[in-house]
C-alpha cells in the first residue's frame, strides 16, 4: 500500500525590505533555502508563477518590490521547517545571523 502524497507546506509574508528582493536579500534567501532537502518555491503572487527558491538567478529575476506579499511552498521531509525559516528570514528583514 502506497502512502498518499503530502500536501506542501505553505506560508505568506510581507516583504518590507527597503529596496525589495535585490541582490543581498536574494543571496540570503537562496543560501538558506539550499540548507534544506525539500523542494522550495516562492512567488510574488499566490497563483504563481512559482520560482525555485534555490536558484539565485531565478530569484533575482523576479525583482520583487517592497511591500509585496511573498508566498513560499515546500515539499519534502523538512518542508515545514524550510518554510518557517524562510518566513522568519523575511520577517527579520534578512538580518538572520545564521545565514
């Protein structure tokens, strides 16, 4: 008997960083995402397009401006922890000392 696929972990958070998701925040976001084994995606709209959060090129290409609600979703063994950590990073204005 196979186990049913698990629903992805999801969360949304307001991006309040003064210049939006530019180079430094993008690097911190992708660096943190890469510490998790789950597939992690983010979007600036709940309907997508969904971007691989582990790809610095793709993350920077989105050019998310300040005061945008960003959405995260992850699927895998550590999906809940991944989404929680990324939300915390954005809420801390990308000042997380662990990244």
